[in-house]
C-alpha cells in the first residue's frame, strides 16, 4: 500500500518544523486577510426570505463533512419533518460555468458534472434532494428556488453569508487545526471566536457520527480528490495502492488507466464525490460510502428552529 498526505493537510494539521516557521512568517498576510474578512461580516442588514433556510458550514478550510451532513439533513427534513421540495444551494466551486445554474430540478438532472462541479452533482445523485442550484450569488439562487416552489432550503457552506436570515449550523470535527490562525497561516477562514455567531454548533460524536464503508479489494487502487483525505484512513489498507489528488481535481482518463496498469489492478475505489467525475470513463468502480448519522440532539435543534419559524410567521 502506498499513500502520502497532501502538503496542505500537513501544513494545517500536522506541520513540520519548516511549515511551522512558514506559518509564523505569513502572519502579516493573515492579519490583512482577517481585516478584510471582518469588514465583510459587520454592518450588514439581514434579508428575510420568509422561508426555512438552514446553513451548514464550518470555520476551517474544507473537509468537515458538510456534503454528507446536508444529505442526511435533507432526508430528515423530507421523511420526518414533512417537507416535499427541499433545495440545496451551493457555490459550485471549480465548475466550468458561471452564474446561476439549475443542476437538478424536481429529480431531473439538467447539466454535466463539469458544468456543476463534483459536490453539486453528488447532491443531484441523492434521491432525497429534489433540486440543486449552484450560484455565486446566494440571494439570486434563493429567489429562484422560491419561484420553483421550494418549501425549505439548505445552504452548503454559507456561514459567512451574514446578510441572509438563516439558521446557522457550524460543524466541529474531532480533528483540529494545529494553529488557531486564519488563512494563510492557519486553516481558519474566519476567527475561531465567530463560533458565537452560530445558532447551533454540531460536534462530532456528540451531535453527529461520521462513518464510512467499503469492502477490501486487492485488485483496486484508492483514488480521491477530497479535502482531508486522511479521513479515509481506515480504508487505505483495503486497496493495493492509494493516490491523493488536490480537492476538486479533474481526473484524466489516461492517468487513471496508467495507475491501474502500474499496479495490475482493474478497479477504482473512490467516494461518490470522486465517482461523479469518472462515471462515464468506462472504469470498473467501487464506492466508499461516506455517511452522517444525525443524533437526537441535532434533530431536536432543527425541530426547534422550524417550530420557532412557524410561530414567527403566524405573528
């Protein structure tokens, strides 16, 4: 088995001496980044769309489990809370399109993975999510969702959008950044003190449980282009070799073919987020199921928000 953590994962979570020194050298840039981030979060009037809007976010760079949490929350809203038309709205990072794009509307997928990017297409493949929209402008996307009949909206990675009236959930994983600095000296996109601005802080193993599954296959190589690939650590030994690519990497058929030939393997072991980018390349694949179980404490917070929302609408 062969694997190697990415440089950025090491830098943010388990830095070498050189990376620690580099982190301190970059502190002046972090201070400038912090000033800009703070200016963008204060003195903003919230826009009320009179629709239940729930944001799933985190304070650090990528890999906190927002996508599987949104999927689990969509199922909960649909099956236990009675919503019939749950929309997911996200930016569509690394997509080959611009502006507002309808990815999936009423269970009909409208575009390609290159147009939507991997995370949006992963949502589109999930049955309990009726519709998916990507847009850099979340307000435009929310208005579009309203026009299309949304009765509840989930915002993927929108904690910093303080101009939208919403219920803010922050995910906190067991794996913490080495330093509490903001970018580029540390992994935080906003100061850690911004935790206080969340409506609910969901803690791993207390409020939600992360689990994954796949079978051992010595004829497979594990490939992934997710943030924090070390989250798949328990599966590394199940494949003959492991290869990590940068987050949202666009796989090339020839390079994957060469990797399979190099290890005399016939199967790609990968997550759904990775699968949506290679599904039309003709490779034999094996999915690593990444799932989130919402604990009762998580569900009760959502129910409390929905109850308060309904009461506010009546008044």
